[in-house]
C-alpha cells in the first residue's frame, strides 16, 4: 500500500512539474485548442506587433520587434533613432535558456561574416531540489540596416558560437521586411 501511494504521489508531482515547466506552446495549445501561432514570414503580422516607444527627455525612439523564439528562447530585432542612438543602430537580440550558460562570444552568418556579440546578462533561475539550475543568457549583435536588407528576401541564418555550446537561429525574410518597414531610416 505504501509503495502504491508513493508511486501515485510521485506521478502527481511529475505531472504538475510538467504542466508548470513544460514548453509554452504546449501550454497555450492545451488552454486554447484554436490557437494558431503567428506567421513570422508575413510582414504585416510583424508590423502590427512592433513596440515603438518615444522618450520625451532623450528624444530617442526605440523599436522592438516581437519575440519569435521557440520554447524558452527569445529572438527579436530592435533599433533606435535619435541623438543617443548606438552605431550601428540595429541589433539582433537573443536570450537563450539552458542548463549551462553558453557563454556566447561570436556571431557568424551563413556567408561566413563574423560579428562580435555584446554580452547583456546571464542569470540563474528555476533551480530544483537536485541542485540543477537553469541559466538564461542574453546577448545582442549590432548590425546595419544594409546588412538586414540583404537578407530581407531570403531570411537570415546565423550561429552564435559559445564556450559551452553553439546555437543556430533563423530570422524569417518576412520578419525582417516587416521590421524594416516600421523603422524610418
């Protein structure tokens, strides 16, 4: 009887753990069976989801594209206009979640172009009783408008090289087109 009770208890804990820590797309589909993920290759979909903020004090405008990453990863484009804008003013922004920080140090596109990554943050979260913790690492890569435009018809495949792992991502052509159509320079 004790073994059976323990097995039921462990199964219940695992089931609850899966529901809490499962992939977000599975949770959304379970809550809403009619959920259809956005078409990130449709420029109009991207345009409608871009967040534009104007800072009245610095006179800087910030453009942040929608997150189209899968699972717990975040991928988006962002840009700035105004007197304090970085140069170049566009960034590919990536946030990756895993059991080990990838410690990204370089960006390579499919043409072999290399760019330096900008380290933004690395934070530990989601620790379990076994001592395993999730790590979220955030990096950005500064690029020009012209660089993004050259991939607006084909999409952009790139690799972030890391000390502990490499990761390959793709930004759909329609996403790039939609984003560039909103940023006025």
